[in-house]
C-alpha cells in the first residue's frame, strides 16, 4: 500500500498506509489524521482539504483550473505547492508522498 | 436514574453537531463536551446518499465525517443510539430515553430534519421509501438493482438526484412526478430549472410537471401503482419520495422556545434563551442575504453555523452570522451550484451560453444581486461566492442587470476587480 506522510504545524507527523484509488483527503479523514477537514466530501466546493505538497515537487503543478480557483477560498495562505488533497488520488507511483497541513482549514 | 453534567451538550450527531464539537476544541474550549445522537452510526455525510453511495462507488466507511478516534482524542463524549426526549430550560437539564438526566451550561440543538411523509395511504407498502439515512440508502440501492420501473415523487434536489442515478446507473425506467409547474421550485431559478428538466428528459426520465399524486396502490403488500391527480395510473416497482423535510423542532417547541418553520434564533444563532443555540437544518435564522428568516438545508449552512456557535461559546463573543450560503447538486454528468439566496427575485439574467450547457443564472431584486445558480460552471459559481462575500457597497451599484447583460460581462473578471477594490480599501 502506498504511504502518505502528513506533517503538522505543531511539529508532529502521521505516516499512513493509503488505499489505492483513495484520495489523500479521504485517507486522512478515515484514519483520524488531524488538520484536514474535507467538509464537502471531496466535491471541490469547500477548500477545507488544503495541503502543501513537499514531495514529489511536480505534483503541485497538476492542479486543474477548478481546483486552482477553489484554492482561493483556502483559509491559510496559498503557496506554489498548494493542493486540495481531495483531488490527489493515491496509487503506487505516489508512494512516499509528503504533505504539510496548514495552520487553519476554515 | 443517573445524572451527569457537561459544560456543553449538543443534541444531534450529524454534520452540524459533529462540526460544532470539534470546532469548540479548535477554538480552545477546555470544558466538557457531550454529543448525543439517536442514530447508531458515528456522524456521517448525507450528500453521497443520493450520489456516489447510492451508485455503490462509495462504501459506508467513506461516509464517516471523522474517525472515531478523533472524538476520543479531543475528549468529546459521543453518545450514540441515544435519543434526547425532553428539555427542561429552567433547570438546564435534558432527559434521555431510558430516564437518565443530563445537565448543561450551554446547549446546542442540531437535530436536523426527517423526511416529510407522503400525505396519503400506501406509504407503508413495501417498495416505498424516502431518503435521509444510511439505512434508507442501502435499502433503496438494493431496490434499484432489482427494479425495472421507478416513480420518483417530488422534483426537488434529492428526487432529481435519485431519478438520475436510477436511470443512468441502474438502467431503470423512471418517471418523476412534480405537483408544481417547475422543478426545484423552492430554491431554483426558472432558467436553471428548465435546463434541469431538459437534462432529466435527455437521461430518458419522463418528467411530469403540474402533476399531483393522489395515492398509491399495492399488490400483496408491495407497491404496484401510483395514482395521479387526474386519475392516470403509473405501474411501478419502486416509489421514492422527496417532498421536503420536517425540521427537528419538537424538543424546543415543548420547552417553550419559539419555532417558525425551524427553531427560531437571532442573528447570533441563539434562541430566545441565551444559553440555548440552534444550528443546521433545524434552525430558522434572519439572514443578511434575504428578507425575513430562512431555514436552509445544506452542508455549508450546517458547518458554518456550527463553527459560528462554537466560537461564540468558546470566546463569549456574540457576533452576527454572515456566511454566504452555497449548495451543490450532481445529476449524472450535470452539476448545479447555487450561491446566495434568490427567493423573492424579480429579474434574472443568464450569463454564459445555455446551448453550451454551461451558464449562470443571476437573480436580482430591485436591481440588487441576490445570488445565482451555475450549471456546469464551477468557476462562475466561485466568483459569485467571492462577490457575495464582499461588502455590497463595494460592488452592488456596479453589478446591475444591465451590466450583467453586456456581451463582454464576465463574473470571474468582475470578482477579480472586486478583489482588488477590496485590497485597496484595506490599504486606505
Ligand atoms: C440524500 C441527501 C442528499 C443531500 N445532498 C446535499 C448536497 O449535495 N449538498 C448540500 O449542501 N447538502 C445536501 N444535503 C443536505 C445536508 O446533508 C444537510 O443539510 C445536513 O446533513 C444537515 O446537517 P444537520 O447536522 O443540521 O442535520 P442532520 O445531518 O440531519 O443531523 C441531525 C442528527 O440529529 C439526530 N437527532 C434528531 N433529534 C434527536 C434527538 N432528540 N436526540 C438525539 N439525536 C437526534 C438525527 O437523527 C440526525 O442524526 C443532502 C441531504 C440528503 C438527505
Ligand atoms: S474536500 Fe472540499 S474541496 Fe476538497
């Protein structure tokens, strides 16, 4: 199973086994990882699943136009490596993904 | 009879109740918190029940709003399968089913709503169902897998979503029956409603407007026929109804709190008792986005109100609730998104192209923008949310029906301009 690492603002981290085909948002929510809310259930309506992607760096550029606009509503500052984690679907090539959760989601 | 006390008690373990408990901790609230819910499952999300969960793409664990461990970690007592049956305002106590008593300092009522039953005989027939809970959805999915013919009663969002799934995923022959001349009559605008009707028909759904239902008839305990107002009969295997909900106001009402469609709260979301709050589907509140009081049924409303009340309780500061209302509905490949509150409009303008199937209907009253429906136009929807969330004096004189009708008008560009106006305002 591909692994995701969630780094938190308070210095702690969670390393979680993700299921293939499940989003980084849903993985966090079902495993009780803090810092990701996912209020709309992954529908690109809420921006409460905002993360900063640390690894792999090229993942940040895979944003769709809709995701890009939705990121404007994120509660924490948007950066070049901002993504909405409900739009990142886990699979084997993404094994070792590292994301940082923002200070606030809403 | 046991008696326990919590600093905050939340009645209802749904979207609003769960969010309020977690937000109290986010706001630094250190007191004791209990959430009582009468359903057996940990708080879950309802929108997928008529979408990805109904089709079978999502499983039960995908519906969970937060893992069980989150409540324990945050020291939130989540007490499920337990109904609160009475509220004693004078003594600040609740009575639980079974007789136990619970005392509180602050009470948040988040009891949501239940399906409004059909007003005629036959509702108990096998094969007739509403849709609100996981159990409802599991049962409905099993029925749709076996059914050839489905009749949906009610052309609101839930009925439309179920009809789309039944036709496009389960291949059923679907008839959707609506008593009024327009679909989504409560919240939708005429242009978007007409587009939705055409879209449903393109999915092969027979959409009957102006068609009240008189009753249901069964055979051997199973539903077999839907009888229409004009006497016509529709043979069917399954009947799904979505004719609105009944808000969970009983506790509040018997405790003497004011009820007006929902539990009546002020602009800060407090009831007539300052230590009792109501949020989500069960609450009627005066919105800055419309005249009078409204009771909304949406994820946005449940979660934003939950956060608002959590902040008020945690900080002791009572502020007016002003979040922009938004909502979405998915029907097969079509998505409709609304922002603002458009009831009472006197003029509409369509931005974008209806023929392309991607457009936004803006609604105005006396030349002032109330909000709008976006059909397959997510970025317009977000632009609209941004505009409505900005102080109206900055833009409302500029966004008139006349301006919106101009050929070169773009909601996204307008939103960007409003954004820069806002920025210069803050600098000044
Ligand atoms: C099929 C369906 C599809 C939807 N689709 C969308 C959508 O696409 N977009 C959108 O924005 N919204 C959608 N909604 C609406 C959204 O789900 C609701 O607005 C939201 O769930 C409201 O949250 P709530 O917490 O106020 O109420 P609820 O989620 O109803 O939670 C209230 C809870 O309180 C419990 N309760 C009630 N009385 C008591 C008592 N006395 N003691 C203990 N517990 C009690 C109830 O059983 C329930 O579990 C949909 C709803 C349904 C049913
Ligand atoms: S969960 Fe709402 S946008 Fe990602």
